[in-house]
């Protein structure tokens, strides 16, 4: 049986085609990812973009729509996926996927382009407590992206630069727009770029950490979402949360789509 | 599950927490729906197929303003939503 999970993020659409394996004598090998596909939609119409991303994923896996038993959707734009049988919240999908990858983890932090959230889960990946920030993107990837633009750096350079600094410059602005003017002031006062990059990522980490602390940090921590690729942010988050290690999946942006596809498979089996 | 709806901004932390385990078998006959003067709560079927209350999406971004009238400065000694929710599922963070 093949199921699909589509994560309609605010920046990109992620598709996971999941195959149920049922290997005799190896119950842990229950699922295999048949195809993982990401698309940056050029289309403002999310229905069209979802269709396109799904068709691309199917084509690259050599499958047709009728080969997939059921499609579930998650993410901010999940309601726009007209062909999805059900919509799953980001919390439920993220927790499910993260615990599948790291069964020992109990705290899941999800930082994507526009939103960040913290979740506490049980052993089967069921979210038991969650908190997000519904108001602004200052604790998410697009904030870091806007600030890296202000510093004329790529996101990769931005993350690397922050690791070269050992200074802690507090950023007071809570809003991306005001924070950008604070960055401009730091540039004008000849503050080294490395220190500014660290200040920005520390600020994002501190906002994310405030959400996670609301639900409580328990057991191992796993970070999912696109911000995992930013090494400077991961380091800042580790310090802000006061933990020795944060588990990082290999393909962090796909974890919610994976969880979504797993929930779809479980509902078909039950 | 403890579901926290709301945000933190420069002025403070504004979250309404709903303990969905207490909410599933509501003994107050969903009194929160009518108790809130802004009618911010609604009943949804969550991802685990349980019928629970949540805070409507648009209100999640404006809680500090929406709830201001029910706070002590608005003349209330206790919050109408928390008073109506006799199982004690609803809590405010501020």
C-alpha cells in the first residue's frame, strides 16, 4: 500500500510517497519512503501548486494517481489540497514524523519558514502539549532570511558566520521590520558581520525557546523544519534551551509530510 | 493534550491553554461557547477524532485585545470562559 503526505508550507511544498513494507520478522521496518519531493511554488494559486507538486512526485517515482491509496495534507495551506482525503495539523504530523525518526525523543521543535512551534509527545508520536506563535514570523526562518539579506549574505554564509562569533549582542525588537532597522544600526556602528549574524540567530532561538519552555523540555530534543540547515541557529538553540545535544534528521523539511503519510497509512490499516 | 493558542510579542505572552482531555467529555455542556462575549471558542474534531474546543484562528493573533474587556480592568473579577468551564480545561497565561 502506498500513501502520500503533502506538507503545504508557506515557502515550499513537500511530498512524501510512503510504502508499507511489512517485512516478516522485522516489524520495525514498517514503512519505506518511496519518493521525497520538494517544490518551490511559482504559482500563487495553492490548489494548482499542490496538484503540480504531487504530479511531479508521482512522475519521478514512476507512479500514477490510482497507485496511491490515500492522500493526507498538512501545513499552513493544507485546506487548499482539494484531492486530500484529510487535513492534519502541523503539530500532529510533525510529532509523528519526528518520533518515527528518533523514537527516544519527547520534545519536538519545528521551525519552518513562517512559523515555529514546540511540542511534547508520547512514545507513539502523539502530541500531548504544544505551543506556537500565531502572530508573527520573528521566531522563524523568514526572519533569519530577511536579516541575512540585510547583511548581503547567503543563508549558508549567515549560519557559518554566526559560529565565528562569541559575542552576545541582545536584539530588542520583536518584529522583523523593526529588527531589520536594528541590524542596519549595528552595521552603521561597524559591528562585525559575524557578531550581527549571531545576534539575529540568538534572537530567533530565544523566541523559539520561549515557546518550547511553555510546553516544557523533556527527554531528548529533536529539531525539524528547514531551519535545521542553519548551523548557527542550531547552536544558538542548543545554548538557549540549555541542552547538550539536539537530534537533527537528515531531511528535516520532509518530517511533517512523512508524519502525515504515516497517519494516512495507519488510518487505512485500522 | 494541552493545546496552547496565542502568541508572545513585545508586550507579553498571551496564550489560552485548553486541556483537551478534560474537554472531550465536557460536563459543562460546552458553556465556553456562549460564555465568551467575543465568541472566540468553537468545537472542532481534532486530529485524533475527538470533539474539543479551540480558539478561532483570527482571535489567536489578537488575544490581548480580544480578552481585555474580561480582565479585571474591564470590571470582571473572574474570566467568564474560565468560570463557565467547570471541568477546568481553560486557562489564560496572563
